[in-house]
């Protein structure tokens, strides 16, 4: 990534004036706890050593000009327009939210750089939206509480983009710190920042299978969870009481499997938090492996290619391995001894063409 000065220079080269503010936000990996953030569960994400960076200035009028370093053209949108089903929607949605908060009172110019890979399950969209909201707050000299910003960023994805995601990604990119994991209770947004033990290394490796949450499969799983909630009489599928648990077996087959994953994943995450706090690496690894089996078999959000790579990682000596993120491709998160991380990653990637190291260790 470039320095702040280089980012400002790139902005000025595109727009012929300097920015009012700039902001950097990391991508994230999720160590354990998938598809439970919209079901009232606890999740355990951590920051990546890759970032989305934006430079921004307010302008006269009601026009947004958006340039990404990944594309040649400047996208021009008018304020108040709905999404156009392209990459710039996330930036426009963030600017629209900033206007509603009075963090932006006019148009804006934005320049975006990112080394967080798209379609990898690393929360590129959450990082971009959060970075823009933070930059707007700085430019307007407003105080931006990170929990509130996370809620605003989620609203952009839910209401403007139409993606029914939970709150994990937005909280993770706004609050996760290097070398630490964020144990987040998504029901009440309480959280605990936990040190990742020095002897642990989490490698985030792209499977080579690009995922697209907009293709409907993520939304389908969300809707299945909602249907299970309705039939069980709850709004927090992770937190079923005894009577509701006794009713799970009567659900339709697919809903029963989705519920089984959600309930067990929440319990696994709680145990994983305690395992990290007590530096019980073997227990944490076992929970990661059980998480992937549940994600693949009960939630049916993995792919054959990803399952093969998870098995290959364990055969090569990884302690724990699982698909991370929204599912259907993207990245694996793999736990290995810290003193073996470099050689392990090089060997795994050499033996599995198409894979590549996104981040490692989590730091």
C-alpha cells in the first residue's frame, strides 16, 4: 500500500485538488463463527494485514466522483440515486449514509486504494464503507464512535445494497487490532479484545474459488435461518431455549440442518474464546475443524474444491483449517505453529496450484 502522501498525490492527480481527509481500514478474517452474527451469536474475527484506503473531499453541488486504483474510469453519480449493480454502489451507499448523518452536506470526490482481495471473504465491502464513513466524519469534524459507525455501515449493506448481512464484518474492521481477536456478542454488541498467543499463527489463504455473495446463495441461507426462527418462535436462532431445541427435529430437513449449524457454531465459538484465553491451541484447532465440517455438511456453504483444500491442509500438518467468510469459496483460515508458518505456507501453496497467501500471520 502507498503512504498517506502518495494517496493524497494520487487523489490530486485525478481530481486536480487535494483531499480533505483520508482513512485506512483493515480487511478481516473470521477465526470461527460463521453465519451466526445475524442470529444473535458470538463470533471471533481478527484483522488482516491488508487494508482499504480512501482519500475524500467534499465538493460543491450534488455529484459524487469516485475513482478506484483498480479501474481506469471515474464513476460519476448524482446524490440520491439508487444502486446500479456495480462496484461503486458501496461507495455511493456510504456517501448517502454520510449525508443522512450530516457528515457530508454536498457532493464528494473519492479516491480508493485496496490490497484486500475481492471475492475472498475478507470483508472488502465493509472495509470500504467504514473507511468512507470515517473519512466523512473527519472531514466534517464530527466524532465517530466505532460501534455506531459499524451500525451505520451495516445499514448501508442491508438497506442500500440489499445484502442481509450481520454486524460482524463492520465491527471487526472498525475495532480489530493487530495481534488480537475480537470476541463479539452480536446480540448486544458487547466485545472482548483477546491477545492471540505468540505461538499461534493464523494463515489466510485464498482457495482460488472466487465467491460472489450477490449471487443469492448467502441471501438464501439468511432466509432459511429466518424461516427457522419463525417456526421456532424466536429472533435469535443461536439462543434457543430447551423447549425450542426439542422442536428442532420437527423442522423441514434443510431448516433443521441450518439450525443445527447455527446452534452448534455459537457454542463452538464460546469454547474457542476460552481456548484462546487459556492458550489451549489443540482445543482451538479441534473447534475450527468441527466448525468447517458443520459449515460444509449442515450449512452447505462450502464447495468440493474448498473441502479438498481443508483436508489437504490438515494432511500437511495444519492444526486447524476451515472456510472463513460468507461461504461458497474465498479464503481458508489455517492455524499452524508460529515457528512453522513461513515454510508451511510456501509448501501448501506450491502443492495446491491456484491458492495464494492473503495474510499471515494475522497481525
